[in-house]
């Protein structure tokens, strides 16, 4: 088995509150190789906090601790901010949920992609512009030269998401963290963006952490799935086996999905068991 790109062991993220410390992420451990790893769960389960912690982008009010946070031999937990600036964007990229809040509204699209290229790859302005145009073409944007000179408000949501993908991948990162990258898109555009992302990740041999609420999407798109509940991983399984999940929480999430072949008047709402908070984790069909 190939060496994982990322090893996470006992990741904990804590916030202070008037009633005492609150653990948003509790003892999360997983590996990521050159694969598509999905992380699913309800809002507040700790998915996004986990993804941001990998790039040390947690809020200042958070206390982040980990027994191991290793990326390609680099100890991320001990890395200085200067070292992290050389890793973010260059070796680990993060695709945010909504391009409207991720792209600089005062800069043209092409200038933003070229800036990432010049910053991390140390190339001249002409070479950066050429690579940016090539990347816009790679994410299937028509008339890349025209789009290169547009401002973010002049493009659609789907095109904005493609631009974000181009910006994050122009540096050729080894690992991509995609946080709900298609949630704001309609079904047709969503499929196009996922196809582009899959094509680029597969061709470049990168690793992908895909954070989502959509279990059906993750089951179809990813290789493995981590299910998070109350800040911890409760189940790990192959994406193809998601329909046969064994943990009661994962089963409850699956039952809450609408199904065309079995319409109901009211969708099922998961009934939570207090034992799920600290109960056993199901890993690839086995208890851990």
C-alpha cells in the first residue's frame, strides 16, 4: 500500500465558553492517500473545522491539538506560520463553498489566478498569465481569454466555482480540501464541476478531501467515506458500501434522504442516541 499523503491522529479542537471548554472536534484520526476521501455529517459535526485545521486556518479562539498531523513528512502541528504560507496553495489547496466570498471582487479573474501562480511557483508575469489561461481552459471555461479579464461579479455561480478550482489547482497541489464546493450550484452545473474536479485530481494524482452534506453525491464521487457526529468519526467505510452502513447514525442519515422510488409524506428525522457521542467507531466493516 502506498504511503499516505496525510496522517491525522487524535485531532482535537476546543473553544472556550461561559460554561467551560467545548470540544468541536474530538479525537479525529484518519489517513489520506492519492484518493478521494469524503467527510459527511450534519452541520456542526466538525467537518469544516477538521478541514481548516489541516491548513492551520482555525479561528484564533480555537485551541488545536493533535498527537500527529503529518503531511508528506512535514509536521504541520509544529510548522511556523511562515512555513505554512509556503504549503497553503502550493502543496495543500482549499476550495471554499461559495466563490462570491472567496474571490477578490476588486481584482480581475485572471490576475487572481496568476497571483497564486507567481507567489508559489516563482514565475514571471507572462508565464503566470499563460498558465492561468491554460488552467481556465482545463476547467472547461469557454473563451478563457475573455473570462481572464472579467471581474468576479461578471461570472455565474458555476463559472465562479470553476475559477476557484482553477486557482486552487494551478500550482499543482498534492492535496485538495474541498468544502461543500457544489452546494450552491444547480444539479447540471454541479455534475460538470464534479467531473472537472475528478478529471484534474485523477490526472494529477492528487489526494482530495471532499466535505459534503450530500450522502448520495459522496457515495457516487468518492472512494472512502468518513461519517462525523458530534465532533468525532463514528464510521469509516468504502463509498460503494455507504448504502450498507452499520452505524445507527449513518443509517439514520440514509433514511432521511428523499427517494423517488419510495415517496413519503414526511421525511424521517434522525433520533439521536446519547451513546453515539462516545460509542465505538465502525471502520471498514469492523469495530474500532
